[in-house]
C-alpha cells in the first residue's frame, strides 16, 4: 500500500496531519493526527523521527509515527512563521526558514535526534514590491554538499549561504545569487547528479537554472512560466519538484492554477511542455510518488492525483480528494 501525508492549515478548515492511502484501487482519505499548521515536514533516515513546523505557533515538533504520532519534543522554531525545514547530511543539524521574521535558525540535534540548542541569523533588506517585500522573508533552506546552509529570501530577492562551525554557529550570510528585483525567489530544487539548481520565483512566475560561478550561482537559463496573456499581478509561482529519474521538472503557478512539466536534457536544461490545469485552486505543493503526481491545493482544499505516463508526464483527469486547508505533501514511507 502506498501512503502520503498532507499538512493542513487550521484557518482553511484543516483537521491536522491527514493520512492518504492507495491500495489496489483509488486513493482514500484516512485519519488525521493532531499536528496543526504543518506547512512543512520531513523524516529523519538516521533517527526515524518526523520533524514538523507549526507555522502559526512558531514551533518545531518532533514526532514518532509509531504509536499514534507521539510527540517526542516541541521547541520554539527561533522566529515567526516557520515554513521550511532541512536536515544536514549527517543529521546533526535541522535548519528552519522563517517567512514572518525573515530569519533562519539552526537547531543542533542530540544523539537521540532531539533539539539541544540553536543559533539564529536574522536577515535585513527588502525589495521593490512594497506589498510583499517590505522586509526579508526566508522561504526555503537546504544544505550544500560542503555542509553550508543555503537560504532563499523572497523578501530581498536573493539566495544566501552560511558557513556552519563545529559548535553549530552560523556565519553572517553571504549572497550566492542576486535575483531580479521584484521576482521574489521562492523554492530551490537541486539536480541529483549535475551541479545545477532550479529556482522557482513567486512574484514573477519564472524558472531559473543556476550553475556554480566564481563567487556564487550564475543564471544560465531563464524560463517564463506563463505567456503574456496569463501574466498578471494575481499570478504567482508555486511549487517545484523533480521526478525520481530527473528527466522531468514539475512546477505550478497559482492564480492561473497551472501544472507545468518541463523536459530536462542530458545537460539538465529544461524545455517547457504543454501546460495543463492543476486540478484545483492555488496549487501550493507537489509530490511525485511512483507512477503518480500529487498536487495540494490550498484555496479549495483538495489534493489532485495525476497518473504519469511512460514519459513521466501527467495524463488524463486527476482523482480529487477533499482535504481542507491542504498545504504540504510528503510520502509516508515509514508505513509503506
């Protein structure tokens, strides 16, 4: 049986962390664990724990999926509106991006995988879009192969990097990439074998391919996600995900509610294939899972499930599940 998890917002009617299951037939909505406003969650391969943000309470919870999602620890996230998490390769550190306070936190994990201290780096700056960029808004975090902490700042149109010392202390941020003004960089996805990163921008819906340069990232390709007829102030970049074989890149746009597939050549360069409706309103998150692609729609509270054809493209009409407040998707491999 294939399983997935959906993090939901209470304000959107969310019941908690909702379980989905697919047997021999269609997907079904299962029970909801009392884990609220989980706009991002990840699972430790070393400890087996689940780490989830509560975006409203400003906390990070550590859960054991065995025994009914037992809460092992809950700590302040280190800022306001935590929205993204990343584990270092050795799982010694858990990084947190804060959209509200425009900061990142580095939580040190003990020998049991529980938080045992943290360091916080508060950003400064803004962007030209006065409604959305009045201050920094960290939206994504990840670790480089060298163990540095990378963060995407939507509010100040940049990607920054921090060195991490042996005490779990962050160096001051250094700019890796200065995005076009008002573009609002949102999320990154790294190619698994090539030295490339794919950046989806929110305020100007576009995809940028980044490659290493002398002092940071260089934009080697830029792809508009909408044509001129669809582009508007209400059109926003959304989610980004790579297929398991790295042959396809999936991106969503909100406002226009589009699901786009891009073919990646042997150099990792994308070519836009025909876009299609995402199956709902405001597609916020994507999850490629086996021979299917799941899309979480925040505005109308649905998860659309597309079959993927042999070319890894979404095909046909999706199955629609009602999951109010849907914000985030994750594979539940713990119980597959």
